[in-house]
C-alpha cells in the first residue's frame, strides 16, 4: 500500500510541467547517491551482491549561492534536505528560517546545507526568487577556478551551476524518490510439488503474496525461463521467508516484518516465472506483482511491411524500457548495474526512442564517480573510452553544452589517468588492475600488448576531449588534446594495417603485429572514418562479410558490426541479419532480448552463461540495438549540428517494401515514410536535408531537389512542412 | 535519561581491557565520519555554523579480508554496521550469516559491507578468529600496491590494515559512540530580570531544566564570563525554546520534543555562566548540567614549591582535557573545530599528560581528509606543514610505525599538492585560495612573497617526509624528499639571514629581503637546529629577548617562543614568563586558559576578539602549553629513540626550589624529582640517560656518572631502578 502511494506522488512528478523552482544539489552528487542505492540492490541467491569497483559518495557539506535583484520585497520559502543556515549579504540569520522576507535591491543569498545520509539539497520558492540551475554551488574545495573553467583572481572558491532533475515541489524530497509501480496479475498458475506462476512476459518488480497465512517456510524461486524458476538449486535469484502468524522473517537478512493478509516482498526482482514452494502449514491464495518502471514516453517509433521486424522493434523497445530504470543498467536480472559499454548503447537507442536526456546525464555522472581516479570506469579500459564517447554523443543529439561544461573537469581528470598509463608509443596496454574486455569471446582473443581496438577508442576519446575542451572554453586543452589525437591517429595505420590481410590486425606485441584479425577494430575504424574508402571496401569483404573471421556472439558487438555494415550501405544484409539473429531469439520464445545469443546453441544451452546453467540475462539493454539501427540507418535520421539544429535524413529500405516512423528531437520529432516510389518527411523543428537516390528526375512537393552525383539528390527540409518525393 | 545510559555503556568501553576482537573499518573512515559529526556541532547564536573547508566522507562499500588457518572447526559470530555478504574461499554464502562454522585448515574469509549513513564496520568473534587490525580492507580502488606500499605483481586490489579503536564487544556499535556525561549542579544562582547561574568554572555539556512547566518562551544565554551571559544581544551562543505543556519547540531548528518535568538541551555548549530569561507563564525549578567529557587518565603530573606554577599546571591540564574531545579541538566555545596548528600543540601537551595515541591518530586522519587535495589543511598553508610535523612527533613519542605506514599514501598526496605550488626558487608563497596565517597579529605582519617562517616549516616537512618514507619502505621517496629538503635547507640562510640584523628576516619579495624581523621564523630555526650555535646566541638577544621586536600576544606562538628560549637554556626567563603570562590570566579570573591574552588589555577588553565583544574563546587548547614546557624542559624528559625505547632526562629547575613529576611513556612512565642538591629518576620501561651539571664530582646511588664536559655529567638509567644523584 505504501508503495502505491509513493508511486502516485511520482507519477505526478513526472507529469508536472517545467516549474519555476526545483530542488537543487551539487552536480553529480544526487546521481552518485541514487546510483549507489541502485547498484547495491542486486542479490544472488539471497545474498547481497554489490559491484566490485570503487563507490563514490556525495559531498556532505555544500553551499548554495544566488545573486538577487528585487524591485520589491519578496517572501521566500526555504526547505532543505539536511541541516542548514542562511546568510543574507554575508550576515548569518537566526536558526534555520523556513520563511524569509528579502528586501528590495541587490542582495546575495547563501545557504549552507549539511547531510551525511543523503545529498544536501535545497528548495527555494518565492514570487521571482526560486532554486534552479542558475544557482551556484560549492563544496568549498578552494581551488580558484570560475564556472567557465578559467582561472580567476577574485574568487578562491569553485562554484558550479547547481544540479537538478524534476523535483519541483517542496514535498518531493529528492531522497524519497522511488520509481512508480502498477499491480499486475499472472497469466497462468500450475501446481506440482510447488506452484509455477507465469506473468506472460519478462517483467520486473515486487511479488505480492495475497491471502498469506499460517506457520512455516515459503520459498520463492525466480526465473526468466520456466527451467530457471523450477531448477531451484540453480536459479539466480530467490527469496526465503519464514511465516509465523502475522510476521514474516526474511531468512537472508533476518529482518522481521509484520503483515496483514497481504505481504509485498521488500526487494524487486526480474522474472517472467516464479516457482513457489512452502511448508504444509503455509497458505497463499493469489500471487500478484507490482510492476516497477521508469515512466517514459515512446517518442520514437517504427513500422514496416515486415511483421517480424515490427515485433523485433517492439521487443527491443520493451527491453530498453525494462533496463531504463533510475539509470541505464545492463540487465534486469543481472547485473542490475550501470556499465559504461552497455550504457553507451542504451544512450544511442534512447535517442531513437525516449530521447530522455536526464537519464543519460544521471548515468554519465554515476559512471564517472569522483576524483581521484583509481581505476578505469567499471575497471574496464574500453569502458573508460566509451564513457568519453557518450558525452559527445549526448551533446550532438541534445545540444546541451551546459552539461559538457559542468562535467568537463571530471573528463580532464579521467583523461589524465589514461595519459598517465600510456606506453612508450603513446598507446594503451592493459596494466595490472585493468580489465581489457572488448567482448565475451570464450578466450578466443588475445588481450596482450597494444590492441588496435583500444587504440581506436583511445584516439576517438582524445578527439572527444578536444571538442569538449572547446565547449568548455579551454582553448589550451582543445589544442593539447587535438595534438595528442592527431599523433595517435597517425600511428594507427602503420601499427595495425596489414596489407596482406587487407585488415587491421587485432594487436601488436613488442612492436610486432600478431597474426590475428578480429572484427572489433575494423568495424569501429569504418564508422569512425579512420580508413580510406578503399580500405573500407576491403575490410567489408576481408573482415565484415568474411565467415572465417571469428563470429560475434553478443548483441553488444553485433550492434557495432551491423552499424559498420550500415555505414557501408549494406542495409540489405543488415536487415537479413536482424531477422535471423533477433528473429532467432523470438523463435526461441524471447519476450525481451538477451545478453548473448549463439544460434548454434540448443535448448537450455541458451540459458547458460558464466558456467552457470541460468547465468545468462534474458533481458539485456545491449540486446535492443535494432531500435538504433532502424532509426539511424533505415529511417536514416541523424543530427548534423548539435541538438538537431540541422539534421540529415537518408532513408534506406534495405529490402523492405515500406517503412514509417518517428525520430525524436529536442522538443519535437522527425517523421519519415518511405516505400519503393515515394518518400515523405516532416520535422517539427530544425532545418534538414533529405538525401535519396532516383534514376530519373524526382518529383518533389515543394522546392527543388539538387542532383549531387549520378542518381543522387539532395533536398532541403524546413520545419513544419511535409515534403513528398516521388522517385524511381 | 537516555544520555546517561549511553554514558554508562561508554565508561565500560573505556574501562575494558584490550580484547581479542574489536570493530574494524577502513582506516581513517570512522575518524572522518565522527569528525564531521563533531565539526558540525558548532552554533553561533542559534545558527548552525559548519567549517568552511571541504568535508570528506567514508567509503560506502568496503571489503574485509582475512587468511585463516584452523586446527579444528570453529564457529564465529559476525556483525556489521551495514548490509553485508560473506565469502568463504571465494564462495558466496547465503544471506548475511550471523553465525558461521569455519572448517579446519587454511581458508580465506572475505566480508563486504555497504553503508551510506555511517562507516561500514565489521565485528567477528570466534575462539581464535576475530576482527582486529590484522584484517585487511579495501575500497576496491584497484591500484596495485600492497600493504607495505610496494608495487605487487600478484594483486590488483589495495588492501590496508583495518582501522579500529576500542569498540570491543558486539553491542558497542561504532556509530553509536557518544562521550560520557556526569550530572553537575551550579555553585550559585542570582535573579534580576533573568537568572544568572554560575557553574563555578569553565565547563562543557548539556543544560538540564528541572521542574520545567508552563506556556511561553524561555531563552538561555551562555557565557564564559558573566558579562557574556548577561549581554544577551552579543553572547556567542544561545538557545531559544517555546514551552507548551509537555512539548518544547527549539525556535532555531523548529524541532519539537516532548518532556516530562525535566528537559535536557539537545546540543552541548561551552560555558561557565548561563543567563535564563523566560515569559511569565514559564517556570523552571532547578538548572543543572550534564558535563560531557573524554575519559582520560592523567598519566603525567607536575608539582613544585611554587603554588602559582602548580595552579597554572592544573588549569592547563583542565584546559587540555576540556578541548580533548572526540578529537583535539581548538576551543570549546569556538570554533569547536579541529585545526591543524592547534592540534599539533595538543599532541605535544598530550604526550606529557594523557599519552592518548588514539586521539592523535583520529585527529590526524580527520585533518588530512581524502584525496584529491584541493586546498591546504584547514585552508592554511602553515597548517599543512604542522600536519606533517605531527605525524613524525607521533612516531617519535609512541614508536607506532604501523600508523605511519597506513597514513603514508596520504602524506605523499598532500606533499604532491605542496610541491605542485612552489615558485621558481622551490619555495612556497601564498597563492589565491591559500590562507597564510602564522599568528594573529592585528595586521602588523606581511603575508606577501616568500615568508621565512613558511619555508622553515616546509623544509622540516620535507625532512619528515623522508623519514616517513623510510618507515614505509619507500626508499626512492626517502631519497627524493631528502634531496628536496637538503636543497631548500641550503637556500634558507642565503635568502633570509641578515647579518646586520643578526636575525632571519620575515620575508622576501621578488628576491629582495624585507626590512621586517619577526620572532616566528627565528624561534623555529632555533629548536629545529637550523642555525649555527653563534647564530642561535645572536638570535636570542637580537630577537627573542629583544623587546623592540613585535610581541606575541597568543599563547599559540608563545608556545614556540618559550620552547626556543628553553632550547637555549633560558628556563629561568621562561619560568618568569610563565608566571607573568599564564599567572596573569589566573589573576584575571581564568579557570581555563585563553585563545589570546594581551597583558595590556583591561577589563572586558580581555573578552573581545574578531570585532565581537565576546568573540574570544576563554578555553583554548593552545593556552595549555605549560604542561609541555614543564614536562619537556623542566623535568626534561624526551624520547631519544621512537617510543621511548631510549630516552633522555635533562632536568632544569629554572629558579624553582624543587620539582617532581611524571612523564608518561608507552605502557609506563618516567618519574623525576629534583631539588638544588639531588635528582631522583626512575623509569618503568626503556633505557635512558640522565644529563646534569655538578661543580664537584656527584654521588650516584648506582653505576657511574660520566663527565662529558666541564661540570657536565651523564649517567645511564635502567628501567625498574630508581637512581639518586647528589650534586652541587
């Protein structure tokens, strides 16, 4: 019951329009705190199972500051999460005032908040004065850098623009945030020694035991498959309860709760099935669940003539929604953690589905943590680089430079860490403490020496640093990172390109190329445009379409493999791959997409991973990539300038008869329809260009298509108008 | 009532003998957490008044680890502050077991604890397996440094020796720690419009309002002097309560509490006097207090023929005891914060009174905080250097190298910060954000350019780093810091010695000596032995005994001034100074020693500071230095090797007829008696040497006095024996 009330409040929160005032905090601090809460909710067979990397924490004492200019006196209401004091024009006021009459004129308001348990947060509401991101905040680090990152002679305190989200009323305490829930019923129940309950599809939330009574033990085994739920010795998650009258003891934590008739489990779990066994003296009438979810609007969409593709898109969207929680997590059963490599793909899919920028920002803050940097992001070298890439993607899709500026100091210190660990060639190798991941490939890949894959990501990260330095007005940094990127870029081809193999080799050890060729570096080099056009075409055949090169068995790296093929105009092949790979999972009964799928596996082999029979996550964000591929490379919509101020539409049917869909943009969307003879495009905001091919002169509803090459045309799109093109 | 129960538990805690098992945590984390609690208890006229420097926090997720070798199976009990899991030999056990049967043989036990609110802490108790500082702990920073600070090829996780204090039973949760209290009554009450209540001497604790009833407001004004308590518009601390039946509203925080007959204030305060005013409808029968204190044994002592000196020693000991709380703080009324320069003096006094090493360690952790270093300790450049000096003093007095090793990485990063801010001469100057303090001197001192005082402290800090690097087995660091110290040392005389003034000048600006001579650098150069014997004697006359050089008006710098004079054999002058300066405060009615005392001030001028009529703290740790001077330079006891393994006794009467006292050592003490004809020395532990002067051959009770110079003798002291020397 309590949960439902909370959910109700939060639905209001999500539905609320942009308010004048909002709760504010030190940027990143609320995100770290909430992320710690979330990352620590994983259990493994009843045991608390936290991440194995450093967990950072919020600053416990921060000061908020605002310069005010009032034409008339104004009363403000003040609330804080934490103990606080208020200074007006440098004079400390009595106690912790909840109301304050500000005199007219120019004034400086400073409010200091202390809170060890949850992030110090502030809410101020008046007629014109209200807490928002225009307030400045410091943890009194006393470095003397001003907001723009430049040295200042006048201040010894670093102030940042305050962080916020959408807690816009005084009652919505940020630390009380909970995702909303909806009660749902199972679709079937089947009794043998225990009872197998099926909720019809992959889901997430809290089990509700209705009509619970009696005396004795009750065990709940969760399964993403019926096998997992029923194979009680090996299912990944479970709950063991001891019932005695109106009290329940959680046998894992020894915590005791009381209940009346109905008991809702304290911890959320991922499952489609639950298998319940209980002592004879215990009875449960009905098992429901509270589905817990992040409220998101499906702003992107895709439909086409191929129902299998439509079903793939729907299941991919549901997969992404399930893994879009307080943060973008990897999988809902496992790990329930925020991983940078996984998150980067969620970001990209998100831009073609929810376009939820706050979710990207929260995840980015959490992954970065605080200084000092003592390891790579999630301890994985590649994941550090993916973190950098995510920041620039965010800017490109949203145009939000303020966030880049806020984050830039932590970008610098993370890059300092990377640069402090390069070898004599200025390249990165896995040092002790580094996890060089790349992909799950059952040991069939070397992690020794200089991996071409890592250098390519490193180079792109340096380019990203240079771009972000520019946004943060760090002209020295912009040049510095650009020089480093250029130097590394120049070394890539000599170091890794093998003329005989017509491919980038996998790695180099003591200056010698290894014999191995893998897909990873080659596909990134394609869509990063690090190869010549001739090399790109060579790689397409020698690597990407070459079955003798080790196959990728995770949707994670299939994401980039198919992206590379799309970038090379191979949408036809990619559509077949989507149907066979993701369609393959659907044929295996998937209701969400998996962490790993090897078509060669049979039956329960599909459920195993990490040496455990049900170790595999059957709902993994990185399984949802068709959303991204269909939006970006079939509907063909991409931002050209940040935040879709300018955009491009390059629709490609890739074998479909027709397709239609929406791609969200900041505060708007772009609609695309295409069949074999016509294209219709409209955009609510921004200026775009439609690129298409036509053998004869196309007919356009308005304006003039410009021929750019044999059969290639370009046409301007203005916001608000629908353009129709007839082509052949 | 609740408070008294807590106090009772804690007295037991302090009295408990060394136990096999104790609560453990990540080293420094509990100290930071407890220190934040303490530093945030200051209020100013009813308003929360936190420090203005960065406040660090504990790691929220840590893993404890222990290798075990059992000859028989053994059951252990596990308790944690926080959620936890247990791995035995890498296998995760179900839930959070409170009991665990360990099998015989070699095993590895890992316990992970998560706690956002208070530091993750662990307690394990078995027959032979128990939590203590032999356990290792990590926050999973993934740097690969082993416990000795050396790079290791086998581990990617940094483990430190676990931190602990004296929470030796499962019930003594570290986060529940409170100082004990004792109820005390006032010595007098005097009514006018309000009521002035006198507790007889400076004290600290919680006011208890007995027989409280009625309806209306009640105001409590605290005073270290009767003037402060009664001058209600300017007293530094106060409480405003609104009484309504059985409920009290704190008008500062708006918090409401209920009471029956007796109400104890929630926040502790420093005072001797309280002045209470209340509305007519409110009535209080009796006002008592709960005196709150750190239980300390007075292991050092001093008595002599001069009753004024004895009284000074007693008041100094009480002053130090009042300011020895969870940590060594500056003053009990104000700031109630931990300041490094103040703490260093408390440490030194402590070695001659309580010899409480845990208190030094806690204070050292708290002052240091965590990385990254973003400012000097307490924002003050000199206080950073005093922090380094404190670490080596701790080692010298206690012999506890394990602590130095534990702390060494944070010593390195703090010194990195200092070294990153040196000028072209390798010297330090105040940069923006730095507070160059030196002493309170009403603006009569330049803080520009290179101050000789700061360079001398910097040089000593580099020497300290070299010594501590040696203890931490960092041979490269030992050499590096030694080289830096040598280079700076070589520059001091050319830069600052002025042959004409026969003194070190105060500062240098653009390479030019300023004309100013102050006492600060000269006195430190004396007892650091940075001057030639001839220069030392010159400085004694040209600076230390020269009335035309700006006088010091804080006991803080008088500490070092008198230490320098003692080091030059001027105990006779120092005794006179102690009688006149500290005796002067006693004559002004002091019951504890002050933050500042200028004999030239009159009446209420003594109470003012910082532009506020009662701004001065009348109980300030740095006022207690006679304890140190009398122990170190009159009884003359100092450690020669770390932890008093070897020690020296150089008793000097300095004009006294006789003196007698104890100086504590690790697990023992050294007793010294001296009059004009005889010296008696005994030591419970260690090997010592007595140095004394005698015109004729002295008579010694045992062994042989060795003549070392004209009138100078040396005599070995063995532990356990009392040596008597008759001299003339």
